[in-house]
C-alpha cells in the first residue's frame, strides 16, 4: 500500500523568504515523521520570483495529485491557501490542521 500524499498549505506571499522556507520545511519534516509522503509547495515552485498566478497553477496541479491537505495555522491569512482549501474540498481531499 502506498503512503498517503499530503499537500502543505499556508501563507507565503508577503513574508520573509527564509521564514517561509523554514516554516514549510518544519511542517514537511513533522508530517514525514508521521509516515506520509509530503508535497511542499515551496519545493514545487522553487523560485520566489515566480508570478503569483503561475505559482498557484503549479501548486494546484501538485495539490490535485494528493490525497489530503494540511493547513498550517497561517492559512487563513493567505488568499492562495484559501483557494487551495476550496479546491481540496471540491475534490474531496481530506483536510488536516497542523
């Protein structure tokens, strides 16, 4: 049986790059330690200069390849994470909160 694949959603835009990198890396490590395969959107886009619309397209495609989504506490302050949550719900992905 394959591992459940989980996408991480949280605030990126407007925050210092290193803070974002560290926050998502910490979440990825915690989720991997629980035995899941993790999709980190920071690694999916891999370039902070990517325009928001293009980054979101990449992230949504990665999200749709997952079984579940973990929402970081900061997700509520993020237009992108709110959109990702709505898409996850529309496609029946399990929602988890970290």
